[in-house]
C-alpha cells in the first residue's frame, strides 16, 4: 500500500514540474514553410537537392532566409595493404546563417553529418552507393541544422 502511495505521489510531482518536451510543444515553434534556402559556393547536385527537399526553395513571402555553404569531404577509413581503400566516410559540414526579412542575422552556426560505405568492385555500384551515402550524410546534417533553427527561433519568438 505504501508503494502505491509513493508511486502516485512521485507521478503527481513529476507530472506538474512544468517540463514539456520539444516534440510535444503546442505548435508555437517555427514551421519549415517560413524558411527559404539560398546556396553559397559550389555545392554538388545531390546535396543541393537533398536540402531543397527538406527546406522549400521558394523565395516569395518567407519570414526567414537560410544561407548555406557546404563542405564535403571523403575520408578513407580502411586502407588495404596494397594501398587501395576498402571503406570511406563522407563528412558533410553545413555552415548556415539565418536572417530575417530586415537582413538581421539571427543564427550563425554549423551542422555536421557523416555516413560510411564499403567499396564494391563495380564502379557503377560504387558511384550509386557513394551518392546514396552522400544524401544520407546530408540528411543527417540538415536534420541537425533544422533542429537548431527551430529551437533558436522558437526561443527568440518566446521573448
């Protein structure tokens, strides 16, 4: 009986502490359709298309603009005795800057994503696998970027 009473007491105490997870927010966060994306520098097709699919590319009537610069790096992870590479890691670094309609910089930050793949004998399969892993690494970095943007802008809007 005492265990049940303690459990109920703890449940009420924790339930009323005021904590509310971000995914459980009341919708006051920033929606992605309020963002437009612009690219700076030379960015590969796969990366650009992945970012466009996550954040709309339309420029009309957007509250915030995201300027994106991407650094792509292929790092050999496992090298065989004969000098050939059997496993690569793709590192994607997204440098992003969020500005409002007046041009004021609200966020200047970095997001990183990576993916690894094993080298296959076929060059065609290697290229397809590299593109797939490039999209995966970009998606990881972009997800982190979006989370940072939503978090910081929702905090700024609360003030």
